C-alpha cells in the first residue's frame, strides 16, 4: 500500500486546476540573458536587481573565502559555527543600514521566523498587512500572539484595528513588507510609524525588495523615508539585490543580543557558509563605494515602464522596478507568458491565488544588468504578443 497515494491525487488536482508549477531550470549563471531548456532568453524574472548574482568582485571574494575558511561552518552559530567573516558581515550590514547591530540568518524567510515568534507571545497582538509575505504569515503562525490583519497599506484601518484591540494587548507589533512584490507598491511607513508611536506599538518592516533598490545607495525603505531610529526592527535578505544567499535583521544592540540568545533558527540551524558570507560582504562594499548600479536599475525601470505605458499596457501603481503588466484572465496571462518565451523572453505569469481572480499578470523584474537594447527588444515582443492575443 502506498501511504503517500493521497499526494498523487493532490498533484493531479493541481494539474487539473492549472495550478501545477512546471519549474524551469537555468543552465549557468543568472544575468540579463540566461539559458533555459537549451534556449537563450532575456531574463525578466529574477530578483537580481543589481546583477550581483554573477558579479566578478563577489565571485572572487567567495573563492578566496573558500580557501581561507573551507566550505562548511561545521556547527550552529551558537556552538562552534561562528566564523570571523560572519561577524564582519554583521558589522558591515549594521553600518550600511545605519543601525546599531545585525544578526545574519540562513535566509529572509528564516529571518522572519527568527524574529516574530521570538519577540511576541501569549497576550500580545500582531497587526499584519493583509498582503504580507508568506514568511511573515508563517512567523506569525509560530507565535502565540493573536494576529489581526489590516487592509493593505491602509493606515486608517490599522489605526481602527489597534483602537479596537489595544486594551486586550500586553504588547503590540505592527509588521509590513516594505515593497510589495506583486504590485511593486511601497508601504506608507511614515504614517505607520506615527500611528504605532501613538499607541506604543513596535514596528517591524521586511525590506526584501527595498534594499539595493530604495534609499541612498540601496540602503532600503527606512533610509528612503528618513526614518532611521524610528523603526524598531528591519528584516532583510541577502538573496535578492545583494545577489547571494541568506537573511538578516538589524536593530538595537538589545534586540540583536536577544535574537542571538533566543531565535530558534539561529540556535538550532547552521549559519550560511563563509563563501556566501564573503560574497555578501563584497556586495555591501560595492554599494557603499558607489550608487552607480542602483541608478542604472532605476534608469532601466523608468525607461521600460514608460515604454510599456506608451504602448498602452496597464502596469498598475508600481513605485519600484517591479513591473506588473495586468492582463486579466488567468488563461490569457499564461498564454502571454508562453508566447513571450517563444519570442526568447522569460517573464512569469502570476495568477490566482497569488493575486486576485481576474487580475492575472506578467510580472517583469528589472535589473541593472539589462541593456537598453534588451528593454527595447522586450517591449517590441510585448506589443507583438498582445496583438496576436487580441489584448
Ligand atoms: C523573498 C522574500 C523573503 C524570503 O527571502 P529569502 O532570502 O529568499 O529566504 C522574505 N520576505 C519577503 C518580503 C520576500 O520578498
């Protein structure tokens, strides 16, 4: 008897609903152009905002670290797995983010699991934006705190929810994505901080799509809004704009000291390798030295978005290089993506349940690695495919 038979039925059901995800394989490194299924295609899918995933300086730093530190940390960080590179990265990130201290974790996803259940518990209330990332949702689920969702980016609703619940709360935490990855819109952080201050609530922002993109030299959303010192907890990832792997939290020395004592993924899971750590250090160094790549990313984004708008596409209210091209029907979006692939463009269709029904889209992720000609090539293909599909 196959005890996992039920999973086979689940998979069949996913296929029937067109929700089965065929995972494509990239042959070789990330970049503006990648090889997928033997075909060279323009990459509009990656979070490689600054091209760091295959940057020469980062590659060199990584190789050197292997020679110096070996390939594996050998133990969890609290026992024997903290190497000098880990502390160097934490110091550099804290300084880059203008924060007191930093803890590096295995990923941005893990960072949320390391913070939320560790600093909240029974009697506390977490106010969470309804469109927050899955890792925030899971972090909340691991906490014994009560979770109250507020309407997306709606500070009036946040205030109302706090007002309704504050008397039953021991402590309150407000948590939001900085940049929302499906629409490219930015959280109204100054207003969120004002409301939170009024009620004494802790503020936490997950800046996964903001760092390397927003603020001075890509310092992120807190710097973008000049809110340094007013946001208690910043979560980040090393796997998007920073181009490598891993996650981190910045904040006060007290917060970081506590997470290093009590954050379960830090205590019970081995940290990132020296090679990853050194590459991340190099990415912070490049950004600290120059904002050239960040400016190039934004030039590319504005150029591409203006051309799409001029061609009549609906790119919604994006405020970042994330460019959603809304097409409507799920079937149209997936046909659009397939046809783009036929035109040597790799751009992902995003459908229900990730976005609301009837709001299916192609999401384009811009990068400093793109050339102008690449973007012209992409817009021409979008126009052609739209004509063919009659949208
Ligand atoms: C991508 C993402 C994460 C996960 O980061 P990883 O480093 O890939 O684990 C967490 N939060 C948000 C908002 C993200 O977009």
